């Protein structure tokens, strides 16, 4: 990560950057059919720590936005990071309840997770005690496919 204040890796600043890049690609769409950003040029602004694709498309940015809006709504306003995957490889979006103190994911706190690949889509929340929402609700790891289903599962354990 570049030498920047760690607050830049919290949910709201990353969402602000996502929105900025969505506006940029939306504008480019008027003269380019499939506009994209080069991952190696925006990884720090988007807190991407690893990637399997050289392009960040508008659809990926919209997925990031949806994730971040839901995370913030549920109180996961701390450190955020993304691993931009392709089908069949490790991937994900994470948002923690606490900010980072060193530019990396904090230990011992709750976090929300969403898969980040075109092939499958699921959410989960992992708790500091090692449990997870899927375990607490007796679901398989991929049985919460949407933000709406996530909120429903949260009501089950409230």
C-alpha cells in the first residue's frame, strides 16, 4: 500500500472512491462500449490487496458499491479490502467493524464478507469469537445469496 493515512482504507472513504470511479466509467461509456479501470492504477484507492484480473469494470464497481453500502448500514465502517477474483480462484470483499492501525485487516473483530466473482454470489458475517452467521443460522457457507437474505438471517439470531 502506498504511504497514506490508514483512515483512507475505511468503508466511507473507499465508498467515496468507488462512487468517483463509477462516475468516471459512466462518462466514458458514452464513447467506449466497455470502459474499465486498470487494476494496477487504482488498487490503492480501492483497497484491493490482490487481483486476478487487470481490469475493474463498471459492473465490479457497482458490486463494490452495493457491498459497501450494506456494510456501512450494518455498522461495518472500519477497514475494507477486496480480492478481485475470477471464477475458480480466491476472491472476496471484507469490511470490519474497526479501523486498521497498520494498513492491514485488524484482528479480533467482527467482519462482513461477500464473494467477488461472476460465478457465484454469497454473503456472511464472521464474529470475533470465531462463529459466523451461517453457522448460527445452520446454513451452508453459500446459502445467503443477497443483502436481503443477509438481513433476514440477522433477524433470526437477534
